[in-house]
C-alpha cells in the first residue's frame, strides 16, 4: 500500500501537497482498519477505507 501513495512530478501542476491519502491511511490504520486501492475500469483509481465494527460501541 505504501508504494501507491506518491505523487509523480508530472502531477505537481494539479496543486496540493499530495498528503491526503497518506493522512487517510494513517487515521484508518490507527483505528484498526485498512485503505485499499483498486483500478477503476474507465481509468483512475478507487480508494476504499474499511474500519472494524465495534460491537461494544453505544450511540447515545
């Protein structure tokens, strides 16, 4: 997963620091989850974040 979270120099014109996916990955991992990258059939990528379900959590 770490290898896909980089921005090539050719994408620098888009703007931003390119940290969004890295930050997202760290937050999701800190909560016991995972960030998954897949190819989108029409081009590009699909990012999926999965978090474990805490069955002891109570919503008030």
